[in-house]
C-alpha cells in the first residue's frame, strides 16, 4: 500500500519535472524569434520559467552575448530528477524498517 503511494508520488513528480523541462526548452527557443516574448504564450512562459531561471542568472555570468544560465538550469533540473529515485528508495527503506508497508 505505502509502496504504491510512493510510486505514484514519484511518477507524479517525475512527470511534473519533465513538463517543466519542456516548458523551459520552449521558453529558451522563443528567444530566437523576434517578439515571441511579447506574445501571450511568451508572457505566460516568462511568468512560469523566469523565477527559476533568474536564480541561475545570479550565479552564471553571460559569456559575451550568450547566457548559459538556461543550460545550467536544465542541468540542475535533470540532477534533481535523477535524485528522486534514490530519495524515494531511502524513504521506502526507512518505512520498511519501521514496519510501515
């Protein structure tokens, strides 16, 4: 029972991370289109993506005209997703040792 709940939560979080990663990629690709950020979709994606990406812009300086903060943001998101599996495994092992299963 608990293992099924943990699996469901893991799958939900993993799916949300993948959706957010896709939104970030679309947001970054919009920079290649003039005026795309001023469109309705661009403004919506800016409200969703910019708070996360702006965190990385504080630490990753641009190189010339190019900002690598987006790549670092995507890498960090991938590392977070990779850490979900081991984290949920630890939670399951702890619950199993406590006799909650």
